[in-house]
């Protein structure tokens, strides 16, 4: 078996997974660019700021701003003024987002199960540990 560069393999898996997620989420008006990650975080942590989303999800500020704007236009989130900082807004899920949350969780769960479908449980655990190790190293750099 030909040994592929690690970065190339990770990039391929990411692109293919993104395509699958985009296809599954597009009927709900959720686009690409990690919008599902932003929505999931806002659902889990109502009242989060855009800066907190950027830091927590490791996206750049422009991507965060675009995704938040699109989610707001699609009716999934709303901005409320931060009572402690007039320049900042807090992000909250709408009723539409709350009702969509179980569907989003199911889609993400199915996608993750599909990613690991050819792995044994030991292989899946090992892959997770190795990817977490690589991720921690990248965060330190």
C-alpha cells in the first residue's frame, strides 16, 4: 500500500466529510463553512459571543462572522445586545434552532458513525487518541 502524506489524508477526509454534511444539511438551509459547528455551539451555550465562538471553534473571525450572519438570516439564531458591553452581541438559538437540534444531532451522529464504519471499536479509539494528540500539538505551535 502506497504511503500517503498525513496532511493529504487528513485534508481528503475533511473535504469528503464536508461534502457529506453539506448534502445532509442543505435541505434545512444550513450551508457549508462549518455553520453546523457554530449552530451546535450556540445551542449548547446560549448567550455566547462571536469572539468566544471564534476562540472555541478555532475558526478565523471572518468565517465566524459569515456563518453567524447566514444562521441569523436563516432564522436559526438571534443577536441580543450584551448588557455588559455595548459593542458586543450575545447569540441565542431561536425556536427554529431548538426544534432542529435533535435532527442536527442525528445527522452529526450518523456522519461520525459513517466515518468509522470500517473500523473496529479499538481502531476507532486509537484513531481518536492519535488525532487528539496531533490536534494538541498543532494548538501548541
